[in-house]
């Protein structure tokens, strides 16, 4: 998807990480990152603009994380809010990976598109298995829900798991020649155990703890002392 972006396209990012930047670099796409209100002046029409409205991990002061940050977003970043409105007026928005029940998403979308009225373009949201109530709720707001995500997953998942399979095993460092295999389960006979290393590791990290045994012995012996003394006194009197 990133590789098919045109120079005039824009990405509106809600997360703090830099995964999109890496994907753009790997795809050879020139891009311009906008994080704060001051960065809006660097907006470029001939490159992909990445608008990170909730901040970036590389600029900790920019991160929107508290409740006040979310509710005062439009007051604190009016320039970014204007850019969002401009993009919603000029382009159709495609939302990927957003839950339609998310309060912050709902507030930002409605706030940005409210003043556009009939100039608001239709937007789209890709959902895995949308709730029919959400579909009916968003349709009058010109947000169509694309239900193809489940079909795409069903079609692509078998190939993805086949060509990009992952096998792993957890084992101690004194075990060698451990190679998990998707088809072979009788590989234990090839495992090599370094008993000297195992013994040294157990000596450092698996020392016996004797006090629970001593405490258990006291719990057994102490209650029996009065009975033993009474029995001894009885035999002496006899």
C-alpha cells in the first residue's frame, strides 16, 4: 500500500512509532514528517506528507497521551487541525487499523468534517468484521465501511504462513543441536546435553532450600512433645 502512494498523497498517523517512516524509506518514497504545529509550514505538495497528529517517539514533548491532551488537541494544535480539514475537503480519507468505537477517532473525524458540510468527500474505513450498528451509524456521516478485510485475510493468510513460516524452540544453553522442524517431531535424539555446564548452572541457580523442610519437621514434632511427655509420665507412675 505504501509503495503505491503518489507524491501528492498524505498519511495521517495516530501512533507514535516510526514504522511508516521505515516503510516509506524501504519503498524509496520521499516523505516529509510533520509532528508539531510549527512543522506545518514545511508542508510540501511534491512529496508524501506524513502527519503524526499524536506526536512521535523521537519528540517526546509532542506526544499526546493524557486525557487533557486528547480533549484539547484542536486548541493546542490549530494548524494541524486546519490541515486535517483541508485534506478532508480535497481528498477521500481511507482509515486502516482504526476501531470505529474509539472515542478519540470519532471526535477528531467529526470535528474535522463538521464544517465541510456538502463539500465533505466520502471517506472509507477498512474493517475486519464490522458491527452492523457501526455501518448504519457512519453511513449518514459519509464514512463507508469496506468489508473486504476478512476476505483479504482468508485469501492471503495461507500463502503468508507458507512462505513466511516461523519455527522456534526454547532451550537451556547447555542444550546444543536443537533445530525445530515443522514436519519432524522426533528430533530429541539429536540434542546434545553438556552435563558439566548444566551442573554448574544448577549449582548457581538451583540451590536446595532446607528451611521449609525444617519448618515442616517442627510443625510435626512440637505438637507431639506434650503427648510424649504425658506418655512417659504415665509409664513412670505405673
